[in-house]
């Protein structure tokens, strides 16, 4: 089984944001000649926001990194996951009210593991 990077997504408009993320990841798959490299959960609605998770195969991100070369290294963030989040945020044509975060970081905070 592929190792995945899990991204928590918070969005005001689930339909538009999930379609924009799906479209961007599909374009990325085309760009690096891959298929079926990501999955997306249904949303849960709370506090006026929709929350869902996107799982992206690490190999897809590594192919992006190889194709971008040194430009990938220039992206903001430490590590491949954070740089990928920056790339996604910069390239998604979605409504302005959405936020991406690495799932593992959300589950462990200074207050302990939830």
C-alpha cells in the first residue's frame, strides 16, 4: 500500500473547494503521468465550516518535486509535506475561505495527542 500524506481541509463551501482540490490534483496527475493518486473523504459540518481529509500518495508529491527541481525547494515550509501544502494553496482556484494543514500536526499539539 502506498504511503500517503493526509491533509486536513477546512472550507466554508465544501462543493467548490473539494472540486477545486480534486481538479488541481487531477491536473498534477496528468502533469506527472499518474492516475488515482489521491482520495478525499466526505465533509463534516461544524461551526459554519466543512472539514474533510485529502490523502495524497507520497509518490505523486515526489514526482512533482522531481519535475519542479530547485523551484520546489524554494517553496515555503520545512519538509516535503509543508512545501506541498504551499504548492497546493498557491495553485488551487477555490473560494478564498479554505485552509490546508497536515493531518498529523493537527492531531498532536502542545496539549498532547487527541
